[in-house]
C-alpha cells in the first residue's frame, strides 16, 4: 500500500508531465528578452523519480541532518529530502525565489505530512541563505543555473569533510562554471557524474 508521501509524490510527478506546455508558454513570453525565473512560475522543472530516490537514499545512507536546497519549485525534491531526514531529526532548509511557487510547495509538503521537517525561505537565495551558519551535510543545487557557482562559493565555508553536494542539470548552459570550479579543486572535492551526465555528485575530501 502506498504511503501518503508516495501518493503525493506520484500525483506531483504526474502533473509535472504537463510541463512541456508550461515551459513553452514561458519561452514564448520571453521571445524579445532573456529568460527569467518568472517565465517558469507555473512549471515544475522537477527532478525525475529516479533522481528523487537517489537523493533520498544518499541522505539516509550518510545520516545527513542539515540539508540545504537551492530551488524547491513546487516541492517535489523537497519532499524526497524531508522524507529522508524525518527519522534522524534532521531538517531541510529550502529556498524559492517565486512566492506563488513557495506557497504551493508548502501546501504540497503539508499534504505529505512533512512540514515539521522543512523550512521554506522565500526570495533570492543569495539573500535568504547569506546568514546561514550551520555546517551543511547535504547541499542540493537545482535553482537558476547562473547562480550555482556564486551560491556554492557563498556556502563553501559551511562545507566540511564528507559533505555531499548534488547538482542537477549539469548538462545545461549556466552550470558549466560551477562544474569547472569544482573540478579545478581536485584536492578538496571528488566528483562523479550521475544520470547520464545530467547530475554531478561531489564529496568534500578529508
């Protein structure tokens, strides 16, 4: 029998299959200017179910308690992460630039019964996370691609031996600078590509 969490995730993944229409409308609206996050305010832009299982397993296996997520969207990835930390007393601190998305994400997280394990910060992650001071066990990058590197550098002092960083959409323009930076720091970071090169898992070395 499916749990409440599984039912909520199944419904959200099903609805996310309509994203091609939502993304299309966003692209059309930006035809005379660069794309902006608000162009995708109605799109999930989600991780896949396989990716969700992967990040949940990673957090559980490594007993990660402090999880920071860049880009909750409508909360699919957040639910996987919160499901992973609920048994070890951990918490997910997640960010969302667009307020309407954050509101719906909170509703979805509540439907899954995981609200006590999640803190949603609304606004530019460079601002909402700038005063975060706790050591990070697991960092999930899945927001606006041009911000991967500056956000990572801002949070880098909070990473420690064995911290895991999972970066999605590494096959997209905008994430390349982040990838190049991490690979250039080979004495501190070890990385491997997942999901056919779509994602990169990085571990802070001893």
